[in-house]
C-alpha cells in the first residue's frame, strides 16, 4: 500500500473519533449520576445534603419536576453515633425514579424546624442520600434515613419534611423497587400531603375517614375504629378545621386535665395523591395537629367529629 493511502486512512479515523467525542448529549437524555460522598458529613440523622439544589420549586416541594434517574447512597450506623458513617453502597433507579420523586414531592414541607416528641430507643440507623438527575445535567440531593424511632427529618437543603419514609428508601436501595410506606392500620397517621404546611387540610378532599381511639381509663389505648364519609362531610369538616387559628408545631401538647381521653384521627382522601391526616387530642393544648401545624378546636367542632366517628 502506498504511503498516501495510509495517511488518508489515519486522517479519516481521527475525524471519526473526533465526531464521536464531540457529539453532545441529546437534550432530555438522563444525566449520568454523580458519585456518592464517601461519608455522611453531618451529626444529625437525615436532614443533610452535600449541596442545596438550585431548581425551580424546591421551596414548595421536596422533589419538584420529573427527574430521569435517582442514585441512592447508603450510610449505615447507630443512632447513638449518627454522623460520619462511611458509604456502604449505592443503587441507581431509572424506571422507578419518577414514582419515587412523585411521592416524595407530595410530602408536606416547611422551612422551619418543627418541634416534636420522639421515642429514644437505641438501635440501627441508615442515613441515605438520593441524587435525582434531571434533563440538561441538573440535579437535586435529598437526605433522609431509616431509624428505630421512626423520627427523621428529610430535606432537599431548602425545605424539610417530618414525614417518615425510611423503610421505603431502604426497600428501594435493596430491591430497586420504590413504594411509599403505608401504615398497616388505616387509622394510623400516614405520610401526609403537600399543602398541610399552609392549612390544616389541603383543598379538594372527596372523602374522610374518622377514627376513634378509645382510652377507657387504661394506660394502653384501645383499638382504633373508623367510619368513612363522603365529599360533603369531608369538605365541611375540612373548612371547619381550616378556620382555626394555627401555628407551626408538631406532636407536642400539654395535658389540661388528669383524665385519659379518647383521641380522633381524620384521613382526608383525594382524587390524586396521598391523604391528609389530622389528629385531635381533646385533653391537650394544642388539641389539633397535622404534623406541621397546630391549633385548638371548640366543643362544637369536637362534638361534630365525635358524631362522625364510630360509637364509643
């Protein structure tokens, strides 16, 4: 072969290689996940991200928009030593990332640190970082955890949620399948609904499950029982609760008498998205909370709730 032919082949190969290297990533193609931080660089359980996101909507929703993939990073340890744990492993979700983002994006959020009561059992904890990748190379980190007391703050660096989703993140990390954790008891508090940081019950409820948890003078609460009602009762009850004066607060309250009294839990259902829940402690002040807001109800509203609940 003549030398001129060799030169032509080499030039063609270089041009082809340059074309391969310089072709930009197609708009809308999933951004490659960044690597996980080597350690959990915080002394708190959950409530940490390596970088706060600069995306539209991060102050209203934990995960706004529609990401294309999610990188889950796991940092196991114990709740007595929650910080500094080394990275134990990671998993990338693609087809599950959208539903995970949808569910986390529906959690109630606030920029405030909400005071709440937690049990203090010692045990295993796993901190998680989740990096949601968006088209165009944008990304958002979410920090959360699974721990024995089920008392975790999940954050995107701009807003926080006290809704507990640790078991769902653990399942997604281990199996690659995401599902929003749901209580086994339909009368137990669920994860809540976006908008509960603004009003006790977000607009649009189409039904309500009213549960009565009897105390009966026993230190051990009796079993919960619930009755479901339709749209009219749901919206009237929501309007009454939304008319209360409220403040930011969690599940703390002060007993106003020495008697053990029954409590009520309300689940408001919607056409789309998770239910909103409200707990009522008649013997406490504040007597009403939804995990983010607290308020006090009068005897008339308490009587109405009692009439919608199952018989005592």
